[in-house]
């Protein structure tokens, strides 16, 4: 089945070079397991779980069946002043998977909405406790929290920010980035395989000694970080970093938000990054894998402490008073939640998180043995079922080398992801050793070709 004639005049593609896309389009028309079929009838191996989403592989029958059944039972129901059975069940399953007292799920539809929701909860929570002056947010350089104004403001990827200047949140600061292999004592951080990088300096001293005193800790609402910096190119936090961040936040009454849109639901071989690093945040943002990518769903898991504070603040309000003026028309959509329930059951039945951990070790070894020493490769980082090969930038053309390699891999039938100067690989958890070998061979050949 090959489709050739597309009218490409009308879709404006997201985060894509539109002008060149139409000259060499990449259009999928079907998918099953680890592979896509393209419009011109080729098979392409999905080396990135379709943007970190399709953890269980494509076309999973139990998920498809659950969606079809839900459509015939309850297609949609208003989310305000009412709810649906699937949303409660999905929230219970998600809360049960989350660590500590992360127990209250606010649903939305995407990672961007989860970011903005969590920032709004932070402001509302502090105000509910009589600390409305806490309105400073702290993100991190090269962090990615989606494209809403809140998430973009706390995010730290320059190209996503530079056009929007004054439209961003006014009181935001950023932590230093977590990777610096040019530092003379950190050269060994360039190549990391399944271990936590150790720093000789305390990377969070600047938070305590500069950022917090500058704003005064009593004004800071929340710190938001990704446990592992995903969109920037899979950069790992230094050993002990997240624990120390938790301690600093606790000391000053600051909320800690983990954006686990990428690290959530098994990518590190366990439920969440919070479990992997043994640190429980006050809010945990999720999206992507929760429905295996088939229907948009995201959310913020909040501690009971946050929820209770918001409810208690309204103890004297009339019964009909809404406690938190926030939500989306499609929050807890029954079909999305039915997909989530089926996805989470499938993860458990097939023991897919453990498999992600196991295959992650295969991927880490394969990337290091297959790509280290190739022309222009200046680093390789692997943890969980994800890895990045970092390349020296082409002088005067930032990102071009990785883009050219990505295109080359696509033409060879393997989908990888260019992220700045990195080639990122994060396949579905059902990946086999032979798929990993193929991905790494194709990436290595493309790197040689573009030397
Ligand atoms: C950590 C993180 N947060 C938020 C987002 C934004 O998610 P969405 O594209 O669903 O809005 C992403 C997307 O890649 C992400 O990686």
C-alpha cells in the first residue's frame, strides 16, 4: 500500500523545518510493533518510541480494544461539575504507582499543560497558606517543560525562548546546566554508561549562595526540573544532586516539581525517575507513555499535603465554592483514561519496565562500543532505555550535523532524534537486541558518512 500524492499545502508542521520537509517528506501511514510504514511503502524502525511515547510498541491490541469498547460505552462526558468512571480508575492506578504521598491526580492533555498546571498549583497552594508572596519560579538551563508561557519561562532551551521576550513570566531564575565535560575534572563525564556522574564541586551551591539570596527564599514558590534532561539530549544529573535539591527546597519551604514527561512510566526501568533517584517531589508531571501515545493525556500528581491545604483554605467557604479555578475541557477524558488503564495494565502484565531496564543496558553497551571513537563523536550518555551520541558542531551551523545524520538514518529505515548536537535513541520497551544492533549500525554508518 503506497500513497504518493499528498496535498502538503495546509499543514504547518510543529518543531519541523517546514520548507525542507516538503522537498523530502517523512510521512507515516501505518505502524505495528517496532515499525512504521511510510507513504512510499517503506518500513522504518521506530528508534525513539515516537517521541518517547509508544513504550509498549505500536498497535497494541489490548489498548485498541479498550478504546473501542469505551467509545461504545461512554464517548465523552463533561469534566466540570461531573466526572466519569474511567478518570477515577486511571487516577487510582497512577496514584498507586507514584511514590510517597503523591496521591492526587489533576488530569490535562499534554506535558505542556502539565507544566503550567503544576506552576499554577504551586502559586495557589502558597496563597492558600497565606504565603501569596511566593511567586518566583526556578527552572534549569536547557530544561524543557513544553511550550505554554509558564513552561517556556521555566524552560531553558534558548531557541524556544528567544522570540518571546517580555511575554514570559517575570520572576523566573535558572539553575546551572548539569553537564560540563570541558571542566578539567569532568572530562570523564563525556562517556557515561548507566552510572551517575560524580562532580568534584557542589553544583547546587549556586542555588543556596546566589539564586535564593537574590530573590530571598521566602519569595520562591517552586523549583522545577526534569530528573534527566530529556529534550536537551539525555543529560544525567550528578550523583546526589536531586537529593540535595530536595533538602534545599525543604529547608526553605519551596515546592519541588519533577517534570517526568519523559522519565515517567518505566524509561529508567522503574515507575518514575523519583523512584530511580529515591527522591519524592511535591508534584510529578506526566504525559507521553501513560496512554502509549495513542490518545493525548497528561497530568500532575500532587501530594495529599498540597490538596489538603487547598481544601482547608476553603473550610469557611460555601459548599458550592470551587477550590481551584483551573482545568481543561478534556481533563480526564474517558477514552484517554480507558487507554491509560489498558496501557498501565499492559505494562504490568508484560513486566515492561523491568524489560526497559534490561534492554537499556544492551543499548548503553551497543552505543558505546558502536559509536565511541567515530569521527566528531565527543560524548555518549546512556541511562535506562535511552542514550545520546553527542557530536562536535559543524562550525557556523549549529545542529546541522545531527540533523544530517538523522535524515540519513531515516533514509536507511531508522528513526532517531536530533536534539541540538545529539542523536538520541529511546526505543519502545519491547525492543529486541537485533533492533538495537540495527539502530546503532545505521547511526554509526551515518556518522562516518557525515564526517
Ligand atoms: C520533560 C518534558 N516536559 C514537557 C513536555 C511537553 O509535552 P507536550 O509536547 O506533550 O506538551 C515534554 C515534551 O517532550 C517534555 O519532554
